[in-house]
């Protein structure tokens, strides 16, 4: 109720007025019955532009952080996410992730639309990353078709680090819905990892065909960890180099000070030493 009210009378009019987004292939989204809407993930605003394009409510597997944030702000966000019937997704793996997927499966059993980002997290650089097999497990267990989706331009209107999407000249957000993928040929084989991998890869290929992104056969989360580790190493190296430079400057300053002190001492010694009788005369006598 809250979701459809906000979508129809608040969010959609604002999005249409500010961004004039383009939607293609909406006819591929079933008007009734369950379906998995599998999209690439470029920006936080993907979860705004895609749902407002769909006449039906989309239930998203949203990261659990939205439901357990600290303080008053965290409670407000959690209450809002629950009000619009979003499903907390624990991405830590194991049983926690399995429970999250089960909640998604129940949503499909109820004949609803389930939105999911197979990459598991936003792309850090605009490329399309390897999909996680949870989307395949949901598809095979539920028998629901998978609608591949390409979000285009959302990373331009809301780059990583931006709090809100903002209109940008020359950039138009486009949501492209592809033809539904049917995996009924694999029904009953959701326990086979090789099958889950093949189904997931097929979904990612369909998304890539729509988006035109460069594909990277690495999980986005793993790539982000590598980037973070690289930044840590670079920061450590830069700190070590700064420390080394500081030590070199300190040694140079100490050496210069020592030389100055020696010169000063030599000057004082020479000035204060007694003259030898006849020395001046000897210096002026011709040989």
C-alpha cells in the first residue's frame, strides 16, 4: 500500500519531471504471476529508476545494513524499508544468505515480482561483474522466469559517494527489460553447482547484451577487496617514503649543524691561540 502510493503519487512524478527517463521492453515484464527481475547494479538509484518503470510492485532483496542501522536515522530507514515490503539480504554467505534467499523464494511463491542484483554489490567502475548463483537457485526452485535488465546512466546521475541522484546535461537514464529467460529445462537440478553456475552465467550474458558493458569474470566484492588492499599498501608505502624522506632531512640537518659547530669551534680556536714570537717576521722575510 505504502509502496504503490509513493511510487504512483510521489516518486514517479518527481523522477519523470527531473530526469525524463527512458524505458524499453516493459512488455517483457509479466502483468501477473511471479518473475525475477535481474539487473546490473551501477548506482543506489537503480532501486528507484527501475521500480518506478514497472506498474506492479517490485520486492527487492535489499542489503541487511538498511534494516539494522544505528540511531534514529537507522530506525527510520528500517521502518521505511519494511513499509515498502523490502526483504533484508544477508550477504555474509552460509546459512544467513540461505535464509534471505528463502524469503525471496516465498515472495515468488506468492506470485510477486522479485528484484535482485546478481553481482551482489554495485560495480566500482561501470563494468559488469560475475554473478552470484543465488539468482539461479531462486529461478530453479521457484520455476519463475528471469527478466534480464540493463540500467544505463544511473552511475552518471548518482556516482558512488553521491547522496542523491541529480540531473546531468547529456545524460539520460534508461531502463531496458529483456526477453524472459526460461530455465525449466534444469528443473530439479538446483543442487548441482555446475548447473547453477551455467544458469547464472546465462543471465549475466543476457544483461551484458542489453547494457553493452565490459564483462569481468571476477566477483565485484572480491575486486573491491583487492582495490581496498591495494590502496592500503599504497598508503603504507607513501607513509614509509615520507618517513624516509623526513629521516634523510633530519640526518642532513644534523650533519649541517655538526659541520657548522666544527667550523665555529675551529674559528674560535684559531682566534684565541697565542701568537709565536717572530712568527710574523718570519712570514714577511724573503728567502
